[in-house]
């Protein structure tokens, strides 16, 4: 999804793994893809752009039809079932049974990096958290892939995967590889 945020970094990472990519900005672009990455950025801005670009309903339908989707940071917020501190006009997909709180790890200056143990990876993943959301509730059907300080930071449910950190801003492609295995 190329409306706002770090979509180019995701595109470069996916291409390095051999995936063909399309920058999705219109419903016509969406018809060309088998899966979708929702990047980090600003979730309320992305919500607005999803509506003005007329992408919200077509994406919602594709997610409902089990299109694989991976949301990072703001993308996680957009895919959550509930946003604890969202704006009243903010739209979201309710595609994974988690509730999130926006910017829960602090402001931009409180961004941090840490090593995470991740299910399916043999060695830790060095993760970057930038104004990251925090999962405040996890449904029983959600598979937790990683936690940080007892909070879920990487999870999957069906064809939906979410991360509160930014794997696209590292040189480590293993998280994107996990997603591509689902595609």
C-alpha cells in the first residue's frame, strides 16, 4: 500500500527476496496483487487516504476473502479489531483479533532498538520501534510470534500478520520471508 509511510523500504526488501511488487494507490492497482503490505506511517493520515483514494472497501473485501496482508506499526493499527485511543473518524479493518494503543512506546525521541526472539527464527531479530503501537489485548485465535516486556509485538491470525516494529528499516529480511511463506 503506497499511500503514505515507509512503503518503498518494504518494496526494496520484498524485491530482494524475489517478489514482484506493485505500489498500490488505487483499486485498480489492488487488483494486480496477491498480497498486501501496509507500512508504518501515521495511522490517522493513512485512514483518511484509504477513504479518499477509495481503497478502504476494496481492501476490506480482499482481506475478508483471505488475501495475505502484513501490517507494520501504523499498518498494525489499521488491521486491529480495536484502537484504544483512535480518533472517532479513524477507519480500520478489524482483520486481526487484537486491540492496540497508538504511540504506546512513546514519542519519536523515545524510539528504540532491541533484539527479539521470534517463533520460526533461529537467531534474534534486531527490531526498530518508532512511535510504535502496543497490543493491549490478544484474542484466543491469535498466534503470538514475539513479545517485548510481556507485550505482543509480532502476531499472526489466519492470513494476517502484524508487527509493532519496523522490519523494513533493517537489512534483515527474515520477517518479510515469514510473510512471503504465507503468500
